[in-house]
C-alpha cells in the first residue's frame, strides 16, 4: 500500500521505516504511535529526499527533543565553521538542526548538511528568500517566496518554519498593543514589513493551500512559526501572541485535513509563573499538536548566561507539556555562537529536556539517573564518568584535581561520606 506522508501512512495503518526508528528509540506501543501520528499528536519530520535520516518522533508520550540553530551570516561567513557546529551537535546527541543561513551560497551549504546529517533538519525559507533577492523585502513576489519554499523541500529539509499565522489581523494587534521589544522574530519581521510595504495579506496565509500542496508532495512537516512571540517577559502572553496562536490552531486543522504534519512554535521570553499556562493554552488552541519552544527565557537581564535562563524555562516547559526545545547559547543577544557556545547551550538544554522528562513521567527516564546514582554509591568512578551527559567535561574536571586517595574526590577527601559509611557497613558485616 502506498502513502504520501507519515500522517497518511499512519492513517492507513502502515509502519514506515521512520516509525520503526521511533519505536526502536522510544518506549511506545506500535498501535499507539500510529494512533498519535494519525491524529497529529506526534510528528515525525521526514522529507522523502533526506535519505540518510534516522526517524525521530516529536510529541505526546515521547522524550523531549532538542534542536540546535546554526547557519552562515554576512558578518561571519564561514560555512566550514557552521558545518563544524553541525558535526559537534550530532556528536553531542542533538535531535535536530536548523540551518538559519542568510548569506553566501545557502543552497550548497544546505545540501551538504542534508547529505551529512542523520538527524532531522529545519530551515526558515524567508531568511533564504531575503538572501537570494538582495534584501529587497518589498520587491519579493508571492511566487518568489514559494519558489524558495519548494527549493528547500527539494533539497531534503524535514521541517520548515513558516510564519503563516502572522496575517493582517494578527499584525493589527501589534499596532494596537505597543510592546517593549516589538517584533523579535526575524522571519516574522520580514513578513510584517512585506505586508506593510505592499499593503497585502501574508502570502503564506492567503495561499495556504499552495503551501500544503508542496509540503504534502515532499512529506515536509510544517513548523508553524510564532512571528509575534514575545521578546521580553513584559510582552509575554499578550494580545498579539495569543491572536497569532488562535490562527495557528485553525491552520493546524487545515494541514491535518491534507495529511500534512504540524508542529507549533512557541514563545521565547516567559516569566517562570506563566510557562505552565502558556503550554496549556497552546495545547488547547492548537488541538494537541506538538509544541516547539525557544527556551523560554525566564528573565531578560543575563546576557552571557542565557543558556541558563533558557534552560530553566525549558525544563519547566517540558514538564508542562512542551515536546521540543530550541536551545539557547551563552551568546544569545550578543553575537553568533562559537563551538564552545554550541556545546554549552546544547548540554544545558539536554539537561532541561531530561529533567522535564523525569517530571512528566516519560517511561524509563529515571533509569539513566539510577545508573549514575548506583555508580556514585559504589564510588565506581569509571562508570560515573562514562555515564555523564558530557563525559569529556566530567573527565577533564576529575583529572584537573586528583586526590591522594583515588576512591574519593578533592571536595571531601578523607571525609567522603560514601566511603566512610561504606567502611562502617563493611566492618559491621565482617
């Protein structure tokens, strides 16, 4: 039996190769996976042209996934550096990469990324449209934009961020509700400017069926972008954000009618006490579609440490139902991240995702922690170091300050509670 998309396959009861990958990586029953993919509660982004992809599921009952952003920019135009970030991210077990390139031979870089990456890949075609058309935002035509979308699909990109919900009605909410930080989404700001300059509706909203037709053809997942996401905790959960979210919920149902998978992108700056509410609102308005959040950052005053502010919010979001976290690095708001920033950001968000999985009861999430705890209880250092989320860093810290007694560490030394109580127990049992 043939199928067009992962959702179409699930609705026909077909287990695809990518679904088999998910079943191997997760603890979920086959029938339940088919049911949730068919209903849109789980998405498996898997472009037909991404031939070396290892399928990955995002959504209800699955482990929280983590994405890494990278890409070539005009001020730091080094495809080699960005490819090094991609390779490091894959080594450090990122679940997805997003190519946000805005300069140079974007297609060459994108195709190389598809060829080398076994993890799912995303892009924002609006960025590439601006790069290709010389930044003439007002002069871009509807056909220009759709040509770029199809090119990304042809190249094998698994999910596309499209700000289809930022229509003229949603844009009016921005004009009527002044914000401290305005529109902070790069893709959203480009579309907002295009609509203002041309006095026309967002082409991705007005011609949404055309977009769905392209996605269905290549089995590309729509990551419906939040062009009006808050860029400060002051602007969180305001009228523009919620107005756009309502529209995204309507667009989600239209996509599902065409067997096109959907993820919903969520806010970037949210105070800690509003995160749970944001997750509930999204799941309700968008019919349980997988939720993909940037952070969210829980305070605005820590540039240089926003991998921490974001990971705090990311853990809370994951616990409250977010399915996919976009990492934030220490360089956020300051500059393009380097390799070390990528490492720090990715590990911080893997911690957040795992903490969220423990809290929301993902099957066997605690097993990893129990393995580490058992090794600590036995002072089994080799096991502790290899079990660490980042073994390289753990080993380096251990080697940097070795104790005289190799069973302990230099924090407690001879007063190590585990060793001393263990000795007492050994003596009592002898």
